């Protein structure tokens, strides 16, 4: 739980007592590799904070191909934010990439948490702002960079992903086929 407290302290200040109270609104879950936390068409009931491991969010396109849109590793959040906030059916799936330990909070618990600890409103606002800014940058990179430049940029910015995440998932996230990613990697090595 130290990673969650450290993450909170990046944005807000909470005492040990407040932190214990905040934690009472969350469940700690252990999930196995490839375990589904949410399936497309289900109401998005939770958002997740990764303590250990990795999650991914994806959809299946019209050709039946999984398209990864987001990863969450330690100290990152994962949810279908829009569907969670509106308590509606999601267009995404959330699945563990590795055996993971996560915090989960449901919508009602979040509402009670925000009522009891208004400072958490600031925390979530700042987390959302950071995530939104990252999404804006990613969209720009997709339009501005060649596929090779995009891979090099991604692998430079997030070298641990290249070592940790299976290549087919990295390809899915970058919008490539695994074969095309292999070609790029071979070209860069030579």
C-alpha cells in the first residue's frame, strides 16, 4: 500500500489516519495473468490502481483483432473512465497482462470516499488531468510520426515496457501487426 500512499502524496497530503480511512473504501484484489476484470458490454463497475503487475484496456475491432488502447503498471490507474462515471456499459475489456495486485473501488464507494475526504476530489482531478495530457500527446504522435519513429519514441520513453510486455501487445498498442513490429525491430538492430 506504500505505492498508493506515495502516489497520493504526489498530489495531496494525507495523514496516516486519513490514509487508513481512504483505504477502507478500496478492495485489494489479486488477479492472475490474462484474467478479465471487465468485458465489453458490461457496466463499468470499478476503477483500478495497480500496486504490482500490469493491466491493459482493449477492444476487439470489426475484423476480430484486439486493439490495446492503454496499459497500467505500478502506480497507474485503469478504467473506462466515461463508462465508470456514467455507470453505463463499456466498449472496452480490461485484462491483467501479468499476475497483479490491485486496488479496486466501485462507483458508490468512490462517492462515499469523496464525501468523507473531499481532498480526494483534487487527487482524482489531478490524475485525470495528467492522463488526459498524456492521451493528447499520444494522439499527436500517431499523426506526426512515422510508424518507425513512433516505435523508437515509445521504446525510448518506456524502455521497461519493451522488456516486460509481450511484443504482440506492444504491436497492438502502437497500431501495428506483430510481424510489422518485428520488421521494425530487425531494421533498427542492423
